């Protein structure tokens, strides 16, 4: 079985500790290897490598940094099938979904390749008599990223390419459930010409996380995960004087108006609720059915759920794979049990799913609850699995109030043909990312990703222009030159390099 250590100073590192965790194939339940859990000393060595690389990397012209990222992008494309398979074998999502998530991460690399444009700065001539002023952005230093299990490539690539492009160095702590993809990305960065120490990877659990949050050599921390941990990361790292962006959980609602194209809405709910087995922070987990829409949606959903192809992610016919771990399977199944106890109507029960040859896999079929009430825990809490709750509301105002009253504000959507309703929804809804006839409104890389309320603990959203602002500090210079300094003539074309 494979043994995965860390990636420090440009090469694989076995780690100094003895603690480790199992790497499991979610489709079979079989242990395929182990991953070393970093000690505080391991984290310290990774930060030391990043600190040593920082002066040279931050002084490297942005166009040269972009050149390395261009090569990095080419290598990700070249190894795309390999990376997707790594994701599927450790997370469980189907290969097509793994490739799609890799593409969304790659878009951020492409955005980061344009970093010279983003770092141009501003200039004002004659702010006073013979006084000029200009502002520009400089790297913050050594940055760290703590990423979740559900997107082994995409979420790390929402962080480190932008941080590195801005001139910082980086320590990545991916989920210990899916360690291999981060290691491969670090190797490809070195192959692209990235200097050793610019991108480092350490694995582990809370011990590694706490070492990052308290380390005096780390200037900024990015996090994606559950709301309780996001809040802990934000409070702990902020108290240690770090810049922090911490993205938390979600309970994303999709409002379906009576005038919506119900076939389109049904397909949208299927993909948004059950894609990646619901293990997405942008998954739709609540359908708000306005008026009598639920009576029309439920038969359509039941038919499509009965035909949903659930199987191992490596099977190209599969549309939904297993949950990531046995513990997570039991947690999600427990929520289904709870929903029944709370009195919701379990229209489709996926708890009895068994696949021949994969009896030890963590498969849960799609589940649909009807007549869910806002007081129920299955409505209030993030389940993070293939469980869709149907909530019946009388009108647009009642549905919008439920969304605005919920503690999470990550993503939401409305399906309607009514432009007035769509405009009002976009303007008044208290959620960070809004879709109009788009069920999963994840912004493109040249925008920024981030929710509101208890879905984020940060002043900055992730990637895009907000990412550049997070990973840089503004410096403003005001200058007066009392005498002119003249140089001799030069006849060669001046170049940035």
C-alpha cells in the first residue's frame, strides 16, 4: 500500500511524526494506503522552506511568475485524466464530475496567469506642487491554505495560484481524506519551473491545523469547510495577528415559481442536489416550491431519481458515486433517520441501496423529503449528502423570507420566467451568490467566490479580484524631487524582464 508523506522544499518528505491516517476507496471501503500526519515540527519545516523561498520569489517580476503558471497550466491539462482519476479514487465522485471540478480550478490558474495586469497599481500626478503619488500592491508573505475533502483539486487551486502569482509562498494543508491530488499538483508546479519552497504541502488533522493557525511565520490563512471550524479558524488565526478568509457551510435554497419551466427546474434540482452525492457547498439542499408547484415537481423528481445511475466513480456510466467515508455515510444516513422522526414525508428513501460487488462501499441513494418545516433540523442544518428537502410556501415573499432568515447565505437560485420576480430576488436576497435559472451559480475565476452571513468569516471572498486583494498589501508612495536627475541617451528597447 502507498504511504504519503509531505511535500517540502521541492521534494517529498516522509515527515517526522509517527501518527498517520488511512486512505480509503469510498466505492469499495478498502484501505489503499496511509498518509502521514504532520507534527508542529513538520509544519515548522514547511514554513521555514516557504520563508527561505519568499525573498527570491517576491522579487521575481510578475511576468516571470506568470510564465511559470502558464507552464503549470499546460501540465495540468496534460495530466488531467490522471488527476481526475486520483480525485475519484479517494473522494468517490464520478470521473466526469472530477474533470469538471479540475476545470474550474484550472480557470483560476488561467486568471492568475494575468497577474501583471492585476498588480499594475495607480498613479496620480501633481497631487501637490511637483508632488506625485502612486499606489501598488505587494505580497503579504508566507500564506497557508486549509482545504476540504470534497474538492481535492478545485479548492486548493482557488487559493495557491493567486497567492503565488502575487509573490507569496504557500503551505497547503489538504484534507487528510484526499491527500494524493495536492501532492501531484505540487510536483507539477516544480516541473513547471516553480522554485523549491514556493509551494509546500503538509497533511494531518487538528494538530497540523493548529500549528498553522498559531505559527508566527504565517501571515495569512485561507480556509474552506464547515461553519463551526471556519469560525474557529477565523477567531484563532485572527487572534494570532493573521489575515484570514474562512468560508463555512451552506443550506442553499432553490425557489421554483409557478411560471417556471418545470422540466428544466427538475433537471436543475437533480444535478444540483445529487451531483457529487450532494457533497458540495453549493449543492441545492432545499427546494422552495411556490403555490402548488410541489405537486407537479415531486412526480418528475421521483421518476428521475428512480433512474439515477449510482455506482463507483470510475464507471463512466455512473452519475452519482459514494459518500467520502464510512463516518460521513453514517452522519448523512442519520439525518435521513432524523427527518422521518421529525415528521417530514420521506418520498424517496435511498437508505436501502446495495450494489453488487460494492457492498462495503459508502453508497447512499438519493433521498427526497416533502412537507419539510423550517423548525426541523433537516432544514436548518447542513447535511452535505444526497438529501433534498421540499418546503412548500404560499408565495414569493414567504420563500424569500425563509432564505433571508436562514443563518447561512452561501448560494441560492430562483427558477422563473418572470423578469420582475427575478430582479427582485437578485436585489433583495441576503445571499452571496445568486442564480437566475442557474442552480449552482459558482462565479467564474475573474469574479470572486463567497457567501454571506455564517457562510463566511472574512472581509474578502475567494479567488478573482478579491483573492488578489486578500493576498496583497497596499502601499502608497508620495514623492517630491527637488532637483532633476538626467541620464544619458539609451537606444535599446526597454523591457520589463
